């Protein structure tokens, strides 16, 4: 069993073990929780003879999840001929950590033909990009051990004290253990890059408040290519938009999240 499949496994009675190998600081990464919740919803719908391909999901984060046991509760909201929906709550003790609503369909029937598609960003090949690894301020970002992430050198100036202040980051990404991407891993990958506010020199934790994502196609084997952007960093909140392309240059997933941030300084007035 791969590390990702072990981290998103659901036991008898809806139990799960949140591993400390998927933490950022002291909290479990929100992306792995979204993939866990998506798996739970897919299993519930599959047992009911309904759709199992996620096409859209919306997640509200209610409390930081800690490594350790968790309870995963699924409720089918609707089964239909074209789309089915389920809701999942992940809790630890008496505290709900997130609520996740996901809609499922036949993804193959909804990923062709392509009438219009955003072009993938131009990146140097992975060997020419900057590998993301634990160390320094990133020492406690343990999910980096689970990933092979190569950031475009043009968008990594923040790592050497030269933030571009432009709100864009581009990277190649895949699992470090060789597991190929699939639809259940896409919610995790959508939340796997460093926060886009790093490009402003804000190198602290950026807790997600709400997250919505779309799965557009089954990813082909190989590297995934990502771009994350923000256009509004106001007060202590920012939005982050992400798009993922697979090795065929097909858009396979996209998302928007609202997150909190502590900016390093006030903006300079023009």
C-alpha cells in the first residue's frame, strides 16, 4: 500500500488514523483530509450502487486536525441518473474538523470533448527547477517528504529573501514514492503547494477557511504541472486559485480557496 492510500484508508465503523507524516507544523494538511473525505463519500455512494467519480467538492474547515484517530461519517444526500452527492464530516473527539460536500458522476462522460481549455504554463523541465525539501522555516512541513515538488526558479525568489510580490507560483509535482496520480489524489494536490502568499514574503502558515474544487479529467501517469495565483490579498485574507495539468497537458483539476495570512508588512502607498 502506498503512503497516500494508507493515509486515506477508512477502517471499520468509519475510523481513520491521521498520520503525522502529512502535517504542516502541528496540523494535518487540509488536502489529505479532503482526499480522505472524498474517498469516504465515494465508498458510501459506491456501496449504494451510485457514481464514484468526484467532479466537484466544497469543504469548510472548522478546526485544525491533529495526528491521531479520527471519525469519518458519510451521508448520502442524493443519488441521480447523472449526478450524486454525499456529505462527509471528519471529527476528532467531540470536535468536527471539517465538513465536505462532494458531487459525483461518470467522469469519462463529462471530460470529452474539449471545447476550450486553459493552456499550461511554460516551465523549465523538472531537473532544472528548485526541489522543495524540509529545512529551515520548512522543517516542520512534513508532507514535503511525501512529495517530489519542483518549483519554477522564476517563482521561487521568496526562498532566498527576494519575493516577487506578484502572487503567482508554478511547479511540477508528483508523489515521492512513485504512486501515479488519480482522481482521489487531486484534492490533495490542489492544496499541496506552499501558499501563494509566500511570493509576498509571508512565509507563515496560511490556514484554509473554505475550499472548492473541480475534477475535470482522469490524470494520465507522470508529472502534474500546477499554477497557483492570487489577485486579492486584503487585510488578513486572500484567495488562491489553482489549476493542475497532467502529462498530456490536459486540465485535470482546479480550485479556489479562501485562507488567512499574516503579511510581513503594510503595503507601501503609491
